[in-house]
C-alpha cells in the first residue's frame, strides 16, 4: 500500500499491547499510532486519531470491546476496520462484536504472520471470515428467528442467494467466480449486490445477517 496502515491497539494488558506493537511495527507499511487500555479510552483515541484498523480486545474494563465497537462504527464516517482479538473463539463476546460490526476476529495465540496478514487484509476492505467458527457462534449465540423471512431475502436474485451462501462458506470472490463459472468482475458485482440488499457493510456482516434472519441455518 502506498501509505502506511495506521493502527490503534485496544487491550487492558500492557504486555499484550507491547507484543502486538513489536510485531506490527517490524513490518513495512504498518504503523501503530495509538493505544488504549479500556473500551472508553479506545473510543476516545480512535475518534482523535482516525486510524485505518483497530485491534480490539472484547473484555476490557469500563466499556467492553462490544460497546466500543458500536460507538466507533456508529460515530465515524469513514469508520476504521475493527478486528476483535480474543483468547477464546467460541465466546458470546466474539459473536456480539461481529454483530456490532467487527470485520472479523483473531485469536491472541495466532502467529505473528497471521496477525500481520489480518491487518493487511482488513485494511484493503476484506473481512476475516472463518466459516466454521462463525457458524458455531451463530448456532450457540444467535437469535433464533421465527418470523417470516426478511424483506431483503425476496429482493435477492437466485444467483445472489447462491453467492450469499458461498460467502457464508468462506469463499473469496475469486473462488466464487470459479464455483459459478463466471468472471471475477461478475462475482464482485454479485457480492456488492448482496451487501447492498442486505444492508451489510462487509462480508462478515452479510453472513451474520444471513444467520440472524434465518436465511441460512447454522448447523
């Protein structure tokens, strides 16, 4: 990328923030511009510094990472991309953070190269989607829907509905194009249409909406 990716670290453990900073600042094109030890501080720091990416712990004092995510995404335009950094992947906090708008999650035990790749990925507008983990989270913590299908479901074309299911399976645009035997540009257009019709800001949100609405059943 031509300009550095600006990052804020939000975690109540100084040692974790120090380790994350050391890993990220050892890489070209990544710059840690701020840190926060609480959710409330994270909101303040992000609003002041306007980073590209926020690495957000979900369990913090004062304001947890879920509320901080909601406040950041609801109050900034353009908003930064938020990645939840967590100890346990099968955690209600993680699912709530995804529902609140996080672009994905990363385990604290992840390797350094996985952390760097995740930051670069979300900075480019992609999502960190782990299909099996999101499916299990939705099954465990999602809100079962008994009402009729949401209005957006009827607006999806048959191909767009197929694309949404492939997104939930974790396929990239290139993989969707290959599966459907269409060009990359066509696949990208279908994905954009799905995001627009579901009202989702990114792929992760589209998949969460699909589960929450009952359009896709986790299992």
